[in-house]
């Protein structure tokens, strides 16, 4: 049974058979906004561009690595002192499937639109926290998006073998006006990786504001 994560919950990465989760996917599934046309005729689809990203932090609280979309403009990022986007971590322990700009167009396909694959065994020894977060690049806030959920699962980006934990994001009143969600963090404690579900939403205008928030408030 998958764990339904609740805000503030901390979990061990231990599976029901007692083995530890070391290779898994963190994925986000979401839908475009579909509205029926006049008198129910036709329909219009508004694309929803969410971005799943992560930043890695060392034991001094310094940012040491990141994964976010390479489509972010370099001049925009450099205004915040952030390096260009990339899809792989330094040691290839984490890999992003690529920036989905639209969301599901034909209803929920139960597959994640953006996925970060994680191999805990390959993570650099200097990284001891990895924060996962979502930014909404479009105009809509989370509460207008028909569904958005984040989950950790074993399998591949195209085949879900076993869901370990999941977290529902959208369609909640508390997310009205919110454009960023700090989902949670993987953290190393006494040599073992654990996961803490943070689940805090913010009206951040862009991902650089969210990264700055993480570094100043969450590290
Ligand atoms: Ca995206
Ligand atoms: Ca999907």
C-alpha cells in the first residue's frame, strides 16, 4: 500500500518487505484545464506548465547542485545568480525527464508529466539534503488545475511498478493564489536517506524565488 503523504510527515525509505528504497522516481502528473464551450459545444483547452525541479544542499547549507528546466532563460536566471538549467545532477544520480509545457490534454493518463529519477547510491557524499519543488509557469494558480499529484515510485518514467508514497496538490482551497509548492526533501541522517513531506505552498512568481526561499528558510 502506498503511503498517502501528509504535510509535515517524515518517512523512512523502507518498503513493506523490509528492503530499502534506493532507486526510484519522483514524478508529477497534472492536467491541462479543459472547459466546455458555449452550450456544451466543443471544448477549449488551456495548457498548464508546471515545472518539477530540485536543489541539492551540503551540510553547511550551501547550494551545491540543481536540476531545473534548461528552457529557463539564462539572462533571467543570472539576475538571481542562478546557473543555467540542466537535466542531470553532477554525478548523474538524479535525472529529469524534460520540461512538459502542457499537461495532459485528454484527461488523466495516470502517467507523470515530469519525472526525476533518483539513485541514492550515486549521490555525492557532500550532498545531504535534496529539496523537490514545483513551480507553475502559466497564469493559473494550483487551485484552478483539475489535478496535480506528486508521487515516489519504483519503475521507470513510462512504467509504474510500485507506488511508494503520493501527495495530492491541486484542487484545494488552500492553494488558491499559490504558484509554487515545496514538496519535500530527501535528507541523510546517520548515513541513511529519509524523506520529509513539507507541502508548503507560496505565491512565488518564479523558481528563483522558490530556491531563495528554500535556502533561507528550509535548509
Ligand atoms: Ca514544465
Ligand atoms: Ca499525465
